[in-house]
C-alpha cells in the first residue's frame, strides 16, 4: 500500500462528491485522501475506490461518526478501509496495530513543533509522515528524513505547479492537494 501511495507525486484530497468522482476517474491519481464526510457514506466510498483501483485514506480527525478509539479503527478495518491519516498520535499507533497504512500529519510552525513531530513520529512509527504546510524550509524536510527515515508527504499552501516542484525539490516524496488543476501534473 505504501508503494501505491507514493507511486505518483500528486495525491488527491477530496471534500465533496464532485471531487471524488473526478479523482476516481483521473489517470494521474492513485491515492485519495477523504477530508470530510460521515460514516454513512463510507461503504460506498470504499466500494468506488476499490472498483477504480485507487488507494482511499480516511482523514480520521475530520470524518464524522467514527469512534476515535481502537473500536472505531477496528470497525474501519472491517469495512475495508486500507489507510488513515491523523494528527493524533494515539490513533496513529492503533492504526498501525490494526494493519492500516498510517499517515501521521504534523504541522510545522517553528523549531519546537519540529522537535515534537520527530519525537512523536519516532514513538508511533507511522508508515508515512505528512508535513503541513508544504512551504516549510528544506532543512526541515532534511531533518525529518534523517531522524525518521520514512517517506514524507506535504500538503497545504500548494497553489501552483511551481509550488509543487519547489516542494518536491526539497526531498518530499509526494504532494497532497485538493486543487484539481494540479492533479493534471504528470510528474
């Protein structure tokens, strides 16, 4: 699953059905992060993603109706969810234990948040870390790579192709974005 997540340089972030429809049909998109919704629609989302051969990751913090605990993550696994994204370290840890592809999202605002991100990710050991915003300096990405030795995604504040190329040039493995025009980039 991690290879599928990183097989393309752009991952789609969706917030509505229109975005989902386009992401499912898009030739450049292999991974879809679902940033909103509720449990009632999840079985249909999972089915559509499986039929399209896409990796669907649920942003657990933003999705409604799912218990933010072991039982909730176990339920997601039984439904067929293959991966999650979360900012919460205890959920990332449980997700790994449940066998889900785990993306730990971290917000880097200053040197202290960088230290905290490294400490937490070292303890949790997610499969991938996602840095927000994507505009962090290159030395931040290098320090994360040297400390964690896992792939790094980035998202947030990506508006143009130049922004994408700049982020990738720092050593970021892939970009997550809701900007559909950037889904067309063939990188």
